């Protein structure tokens, strides 16, 4: 009997589910035993990005300022970050930027143990040149997300621009080759208006019948089976049109445990929560936990959700978004200043990190209590955070 160390190229320690079955319930696969989570397999890295061209990386204690290290690409604004594998199974980090000449920067592992893209030489700029659109990319990057690296008919990574509902997807080939990043210009907006793609995600389902990619334009939801918008049944289809001005932006869209959740704001800047009970599902507005603007969401893929918002508010749910509790987290431990929380990520091992305006915060009890800090490297504003783990929403 052998030992399984990886599933589809992914370290066993970073896997939460296989074909919908929780890792803890799997004793054998093809008569072989999964490996234990040895220290070498559980290396955890976090990247937090934001204004000023800063990349903060951490491989130690997440609530310790001294364990966060800065890589400074001064001048850019980093909007989003994601981690995953390219089509040959090599781990990569993707960051979307506000520069039209370099809307994406990519770091690809050199294969070494405990790899972190901690130096400027690790990062390569990419400006998409692939089809089907034959125009020249002249858009700032906004959102990015990971897809399915095991299927060469689906998007492996995705990046959305800030206007003209433009989407770029990478499927296969050299990930830093601009020709391997497609350009889909105004492909999802019947009116052709100058719209931004605010949310971008995949449901982590490998079966063809279950795979769904989703994005939000304004507050409308579009879905595709392959994320590229091409091929049989792969076209993007609007599945939810937000009524009136109920929601003007859905800032983030995530999936977990057969539930989609997106936090947003309405025309008055108040909060709304949109979602569906799975698949194309029955979309609508959830009973919102409070009348406040909501932003980044994350889930542990097992029913617990954490959602960041403006003015220091964070919400958590332990029943798959059916009900929510609210906490207010200052920007520094024991302080009384409350700022906006833009994004949340989960490390697959009990720890949640929220980041935002000049601060970050850490929770180890599913969002009930938080340790926060605003003294990290000059009070920079952080727009997004991600971990090098699979089967979490980020």
C-alpha cells in the first residue's frame, strides 16, 4: 500500500475536500492511504497587498507585526491577490494592479521547499494580448481569481479590468506569456456600458456537470461552466439581475458548501447581501445583518463565513449565511478608531485575517473576537489578502 502526498498536484495538507467529501472522512483513495500533515507539507504563507505598491508576506505568526515582511514596488496600487497552480502544476501567485501597462504581475515557484515570492526578481509583469478581442489592452487590473488547473478546457486563472467589463483568462502554456492571457471585451454586458467586474470566482467543482465560474458586473451575476465563455455550454449567462438600485456594487462574490455569497452596497451606500443556495440556484437578497456597506467575504467551505465591511464592522455566520452576528473591530487593539475592512481570508487551519484601511486583524474563533493592528509598516491600506491553500474562498 502506498501513501498519497498530493491530489491533482495539490499537497494533501492543503486539501479540505475531495469531490465534496471532507478530508477527515477519507481513509483510502484507490486503496492507498493519504499522508499525514507533516510539517513539510503544512507550510503556510500569506500575501497581503494594497496601495503604494506594497506586498506584505508572512510565514509565521499572523498577529505579530514582526512576522510580516514588506516587498516594495512603490507607486502601484494592488487591487487583488490569489494563489493557485498553473496548468503544469507549479504554484503561482497572481496580483492585479491599477496600471494599464502591467495589469497583472505573476510569481511562479522555482520548485524549492517553502517558496515565497519575497524578492522583486520573483515577479513578472503581464499585459494580455490573446484573443478573441483583437484590440490593445488599455485597462487597469481590478479583480483576480483562480480556476481549475487540472482541466485544459477551463480557466486556470482570471483577471478582470476596471471598466468595459473586460475579462482576461489564462488556461494553459507559459503563464507569463501575454499571448496566453485572453481578452474578452464587453462580453458580458448587453448594453455595452462602461461597467466593472467586481466579483470573480469558481466553485471548486471538478466534474463537468458541476463546474461553475461566476462574476458580478455592478450587482448582476453571470455564470459559465468553463470561465472562458467559449465552447459548448461555456458561454456566460446572466443568472441574476439586481432589481432597481437595491445593490449598485457587489464588491465580492465567493462560494462554499453549495452557497454563493456576495457583499455589496446600494445607491445610498448602505449594505446588502446577495446570494444563492447553490448552482445557478435561486438568487436573491439575503436578510442583511445590518444596514452597512459590506465588502470581502471568505468561508472555510464547511458552513462558516466571515464578511468584512465599512466602519470597523465584521459579520460571521456558522450556518451557511442563513443568520449573522456582528462585531465591531477597531483598527488597533484596545483602540477606538474604526476603519473599513476590505477583504477576508481563511488559512484552512482555524485562522481568519481581515485587512483594510491602514490595518489588519486576526481571529481564531471564527470571527467572534479579533486581534488588530494599525502599526504595520507605516499604516498602509490593504485591499486584499490570500493564503497558499486550496479549497478556501479567496
